[in-house]
């Protein structure tokens, strides 16, 4: 049995025989005679026409099955087909270098990618992946008719798809009845293929490095979209544990009428609230079915779909926010302002940083810093939120706040936006404004922020990353990303203690709480509100019912005195034998989370 770590990008667990799909392949360079130049240029044009026809069909299918937001991905791919740096550039290379169409297309793609050469930005790498999807489709359509063009090959029986690269256009054509789970070597939670897998409800793991080198077609493979790992040749015991987990999840997905309403109670009667993290309207029903008492995090940046922030107008945002609020009524909806980086704000993959700036990344111009620098776009979003608040309970969540000054500036923008909307309809009620605690400076000054913030939400992914100086995208150190690190537990305890005197609620918004051991420790540290993916809520509710607050408080107090996360994991296993029936992460540690 071999375990290959990756990133959990679509929840659930699945196993079955592997079906391999390898997209990377060398291209042969062939010189051509002058008389054959027009023939090769014609092949490129026919490949473009065939690709456009296929993409229009994919667009229609996705729009019908998953909605217009995801379908817009393929509108963008259709535009890429006409980009001067792709097919037109390849035609010029055929003519100037006298080479075959395949080689010319690869060279055009290389030149297109040169734009990204000095940018270490995950978002840009994924936009380059969208271009690679288009180029891969063109390559396939350059092959002789009938040798494999637009759609994935039909499978004789259901299988787990294992790929080196999973292009969004292929992911959009997956048949959920035949694909049990997906594992691919590239990507992240925001990769378009990952988003499509979530929309189809297919368990998926991305970033599973070199997984295709370990697997032959037909090999038994288990994809764990909760823990973020691929298990090759799993033992019967591992498969049985996965089966139990899948059955528990299926039982938890009963219709809302079968699920008790309100907070879940611990064994000694303490109330604990569970809310949902979502990024698409279509996920609201899953959140309600899972027993969520509201939306604790709506990732509004997914509305952009790769467009510039200025291109997402007020009416479009208002329509989505209003629909979200009405679908979730009477529960509150917490909408995070755009959590994007500088490159995403422009909507252009080739955008250059401003003079004097350094390489983009998680420590640069992002989230609230970027919103305050794009004040007009920020107020557009805030006006849309204010209008939506007339239709239900809306809370505004500010990401990546690092100082009171930023909070004050954001509140000033909200006052301006609210004033602009005030006379356009019924009287507005004030929207609560919350701060995401993601950086150490915010965690250490919660008492100061609490004077002006209405609530706090701990973004565990970034907080762990910055406290431990671990870049989750760097696989050389990704194993050091450790939610049970003693420092993380102490920081979370500090946040709760600093917020308490002003009566400010503190939630944990991140998949750390979806790990059973971490959930019990967080409960013992004083957190009683959790926001997580809808699929994780039923198991979390069930676990909380089995423990008392006294038990988890004593365990948390003891854990705070232990020197290592392995010691803490051993403590949890000894104190809570019930955890043995819940999925734990690799080596007894909570799993590495996806993008929060």
C-alpha cells in the first residue's frame, strides 16, 4: 500500500480500478517544403474550428448542469482560440520556420507562457493552465479524424480517473456515473477542474505529485477528498474504513426535514453552531441539508471568474447576493469581500506589477489591502451587499486584516456605500462587520480590533501558514503545515480570550475544524461556532453530541502543555476512543487543508 499526499479539493471518498489519462507528451519537429506551408496552416485553422464547435457544446452542457458561472470558463476558452498569441502566432511560425503545425503550436504556447516566467503566483499558474487546456484541445484536433478529439474515451466500467493534468474541458465532460473519483498531479482548490469536480459531487485530490508514475491501469486506487491523499493498493481495512465513512456521510445527507433544527448540543447540554463555507449558489441546498445554521463564509471572489474586479458590476453582484440571502433565510449569510491578489484584480494574466513592487504572493497586495486600493470596486461590492441586506440577514467579513487602520478604512467605505444606497429603497439596517484573523498581527491585537469589529472568524489556513512560516504550495515544506502545532493552539486560545471581554463571538472558518481531533480541541479552547464545507458538517455534529464540555476543556488544557503535535494527537486518541472511527489525517495528524 502506498499513500501519495495531495490537496483535498472535493470532499468524499471513493475507490475503484484506475483509469489513466496522460496529457503530457513530446512533440516532434518536422521541416516542411514551401509547397506544404498552406497545408499546415489549413490544419491549424480546421483544428481551431473543431475546437470551437466542441467548446460551444461543452459550454451549453455546463450551463445546463452547473450554471452560468462555471459555463463562463468556456466562454473564456473560446476567446483564447482567437488570441493573436496562439493559432495566428502558430500560423506565422509555420510560414517563417517551415515546420509542422504541431511544433508551431507548441512554440506559440511556449512564447505565450513566457509572460508568466518570472511570476510565482498560483492564480496565474492556473490561468496558464486554462490556456494549456485550449492548446491540448487544438493538439488533439490536429490528429487524423477519429483518432481522439473532443471527448474523454468511454469506460467499460466505473473507475477512478488518475491524470497528470486534468483540463477543465475534460472535467466538464466527466460522467459522474462512470467516474468514481479523480486524482491529478497539478492544481489546487481554485483550479477550474477542482471547482467542476465539486459541482459534480465527485471526490477529488489535486497536487498529488507524480501519482501517475506509481499506478498502472486497473490498479485499485482510493481517493480521499477529505484528507487529501491517494492510496494505491489500499488494504481491506482501509477500504472498509472508507466505506463506513461514506455510509455515515450518506446517512447525514438526509432531507432537511429529517434533521433536528438549531444548534447541536454536547452530551452535557452546551450549544455548538455549525455553518457552511460555500462559493456557489448551488451549494446552498447541500448546506441546508447538512444542518448548517447559516453561511459562515461565502467566497465572493468566485463571482469574478477570472475577470477584473471592475468588470463585476453592482447589479450582477446584487442579484447573486440577494438570491443567496433569500435561499438561506431565515439564517444569516456571511459574505467575505473579494479575497484576491494583485494579478487577479486586473483580470489579465500578463499584467505587470507596478514599479517598485516585488513578485506577487501571499504577503503582497491582496484581500483588504487590495480592496482599499481599488476603492471604487470595493464600494461597488459594498453597495450590492447593502442592497441585498434588505432581503435577509447579511454580515460582511473582511479578509487579511492586519491593523485597526485597515478596519477603520473599510468601515468608512461601508458607510459611504450604505449612504449611497440609503435613499433607493426601504430603510437599511446596519450590517455586522467581521474580521478574519489570518495573520499574527491580527491575532495579537484582537482586543484592539474588537472595539470596532462585531465578530471574528479565524481563517486557519493562512493563520497556520504565517505562524509556522510554511508555504503550502511548496511541497518541500508542506509537511510542516501542522494544525496541531502547540503554537497554533496557543494563538487560537489567545484570540478567544482577547475577544471575550467585549462579547465578540469567535468562529473558526476553515477545514481544520472538519478534522475530528482538531474540532474537539477547538471546542475545548472556547470556540463554539464553526464554519466548514457542507459535506463535513454531519460528522462534526455527530461527534460533538458524544462529548461533554468538561472533557474537551480538560483535554485542551493538557494539550496546551505538550511540546509536539504528535504528543497532542496521542492525547486525543487516549482521551477520546470514539475518534478511532473517524477519519484522521496522515500519521495521526489533521490533514492539510485546501484554500479557505
